[in-house]
C-alpha cells in the first residue's frame, strides 16, 4: 500500500483549501475592524471623574459608557480622573494619557483650583494648554465647566466662571457649562461632604451631559471618516 499523495488529489484539494484560507482571513480581518471600530473617549478630570468614594460601576466614565452603549453607540470611555488634581496636574499627565489611541476627550478640571482659591488666570493658562495640545492633535473636545462657590466672592466667581466659555469659543470645543448641574444642594444626590455625587447623582450628571457627549461622538466619527 502506498502512502504517497497523488498529484490529482493535491490539485483537487488546492481550490477548496484556498477558498477556506481566504474565508478565514476575511473573518480575522472583519473581527479586527470590528474591534477597532469602538470610539475611544478619554475622560480627563479630577475626583468627580475618578469616582471618589464610589464603587467601580457607579463612576462617571463607567455609567456614561453604559448609557452610550445602551443608546447604540460603540464606545469605550477611559477613566483618566485623578482625585485632587488641578488643571495644572491634568496638563502634566496629558501626554501620558494620550499615549494610546484616543478619538475624543472630555475635560473636567478646575474644581480643585477653585476650592484652593488658585488665581483663575493660572487655571485658565493650564486649561488653555490642554486644549491647545488636543487641538494640535485634531482631537475633538467637550469642555465640562465648573462654577465658583459663592463664598469666594463676586470678583473671583466672575473671573473663574468666564474661563470655560472663553476657552470653548477659542478652540471650537463643545461646552457643557456646569458639570454638577442638577445635583448641587440636593443631599440625596451628594455624599456627606456636599461636593461629590452619590451613585444617583452620577446618574443625573450622565443623563444631562449625554446630548453633548453624543455630539462629541459625532465629531469624532466625522474626523475619522475623512480621507487621509
């Protein structure tokens, strides 16, 4: 009995094997494209983004991603929040945060600057540099604003609150005027410190900011669909 493979057999099997190989290659490529299709949003912020004293599933980036996916968006929201961070701190770690692929950025910084009474001009300078770097990379931005506490005085409040609309206009960024809109002063939506949202508070924040984030995703998709 011969164990050799005849030429006819090889020729007979060559075409089906080639077709199978092509099909497998297509499946792998399709899977790769699908995996890369998710829009990656970086949430650059302080403890309000990081999820201070909250379980992982109640943190702002996680809740936002869950809501966006439920609405049909293929998106990944990366938590780049650091508790206690100022605008300068966010600037100092921006390049590191952008090391991986990022399609859009939500910038939520400045609350700690305000609480520490940092000169609004310094806060604006740091935020300006952040937006400038993102603009150079052509990354769409949603700037989440903050309002100054009344106890800091009228002059400080006026200077601080003007930072966000001014920078959003300068760089053509989307603006969400007040990140904590809808939860300030409500004990059921804030932790005992009166500054950080509860799980329910985060849900309100996400619900209110969703339209702006959806617009941010549209800008990101428009950018990636343009010919290079």
